[in-house]
C-alpha cells in the first residue's frame, strides 16, 4: 500500500490521498495502480492514472485523478480505498530496512538477555520463547520523535516492542520471524 484515499478533491473527480510511502515522488510517475477495499471485501481492481501530483498545501498528501472518475460523486465512492502496487514494483530497500507489510504477521520470539554458556548443555530456559505475532507497526509523529513500535498480540494482550537493532536482534521477513531481547521492565510497561 502506497497511499489511502481520504476524500474527493476538486470537481473533476480528483481524490486526495494520504501518502504511505517513503518514496512519494514515485507516485507522480505511476500510470496504473490497483485500488483495494480497506476491509478486503473485494479483489483489488486495476485502474489507469490520468495524473498524480504531490500536494503543496497539504504535506503528506497526493492528488490522484483516475480514468473513469470524472465527478465529485464518483470520487467520493473511493473514500477509504487503498492505492496498491504489485510486489514486483516495490522499491528495493537497503539492508536493515523493512516494509511494514513484511513485518505484519511475523512471529516474535524472545531470547534470553544473556547468551548461554557455550560448554553447557542446551536447556529450555535458554531457548527462545514465542511471545506473539506482529499485528501492526506504530510510527512516531512529527511532534513526538522516536523509534517505531511493533504491536505484538500476545496471550496476555498487546505488547509494544521498539523496532531497534539492540532489541530486535534478528529480523527474517521471509521466515516470518523476529527475535528480540527485551530490556528489563518492558513487559511491565505494557
């Protein structure tokens, strides 16, 4: 998902969309996208893009004009839809960077804070324990800088885990696994 349609904009069928990509300039070059129902009730449909530009008045927004959408009432029907691209059109990220969609659904395993002694036999106390599954990722806003947080569904409820290298020691999106070493007291904060 690269954008979410917010509302109709203008009287010719344009829509304002919240930009959800770190590469917003790519949106202006798109000629075709997929529109997906945010609730997943229907298959995404392919649609041609007449034009797209980044809003100068509303930071973090783009304006799309799609083929076949020529009025305010037609544009309003697209409210809440997601602007999607095929996986093969995704930007290649540098090492250590991940797409949110690749993190959602990953199993999170907690490893012990101190590594086991190499000469000791393996014990269950030293084995990583399944904490839960990533439901979403929270990003800090402009007014509150900080580290993104993994929202993890656990058997005890939601656990928020900072997406920091010293906490998330191994991230394997292909294996659907994230290994973490939680600092003392993190369980108590949630």
